C-alpha cells in the first residue's frame, strides 16, 4: 500500500499536481476503503450470529429453514409460559415480566459468549475482543468498561452486565416497549392480549419471507439482514434475534 501511495505521488509530480495533496487523497481513499470493508465484515458477522440464533429458536425440526407454523408454535409456548395466572390472557404486568425474563436470558447468553475463559466474569480484554466493532479509542473503551464495573473490582459480573445491557423494546423488539407494545398486540382493544392475538402477531415473518412461500430460508434471512440499514432488524431482538413480532 505504501508503494501505491508513493507511485501516486510520483504521477502527480509528472502531471504538475501538488504531490502532498495527491498523496493525502490516496491515503484518505485507502482509509475509507478499509473502513467500508471492516463495516461490511462486521455486518456479515452480525447477520450470521442472528441467523444462528433464529434457527436455534425457531427451526424446530432442524431442517435449516423456518416455517410460519414453527414460529407460531414457539410463540404459543411463550404465551403459555407468560400467562402465569392461567386466565388465557396476558396483562401488562405479565407481558412486562416476560420482557424482563427474556432480557435477562439474552444478556446471560451474551455474557457466556464473551466469557472466553469461563471464569464467570468479564475482563476488559474479553469485553473488547467480543465487540462487533474494532476498538478505535482505547480511552473510551476503558471508560465504558469502568462504567460497567460498578463495584470497581476490575471485572464485570453477570449481574453488572445484565443491569447494563438495556432491553431492546421488549419481546420481539417492539419499539416503545411496555405499554406501546401491549397496545400493538391488543388488536381488539379490550385491555388484554389473547393467545390468538399474541401468536398471530408475526409481521416480520412476511418481511423476511421475501418470496412469500411460507418458509424463511437461511439465505433470505442473511440477505435481508446484510442489506438492512443501521438499526433495522431490531424486530429480531438483540443480541441475535428473538422474535418475529413488531
């Protein structure tokens, strides 16, 4: 790359162009290309992580694809678990409790992946190594770690990690979470969510089923996620998608 920059500067001299400016442009272009490549690789890696999580959760027969029946079967089981008073409806409190439990489970799953030495705590190095983005500001990275390490013992515990990772809008990534999501699921506006309302609310299934054949393939998921602009895909939850509802 250094040779390319030098050659560019030499050509600039022949053309009567300011060699310093030309070399600077070449360096800037190289940096931009590197940044773009890194971002693309990171997006692909995140898509693969989401894909693996979605298949693990919804591909009940392990055939490498997800059907609407499988998604609704998972949501049906989730409803049963969340309906703690067994009245066949979900209240706001029950939905909130479901969000909290799923958030804690997601955070614990992420923590386990980051904890590469399996000592039940995260070091600054483990946290940095597990970041989907390259570390460009060591000072900022250390400040982030210090904020997570609330007891200042030099490590981040599971409890500290769970407290720091915010819920992503509740089950299935509903923006606004809480009451906002409850209102979306309560389609008949009777102040409670029926099993049918909960199970049938899967608009993201249609979004990812790009050929509308009732089956979501690994290729459809990967393509959709890698093409999505920043922030899209939150309907799957983070980290690594959890639901097909909005």
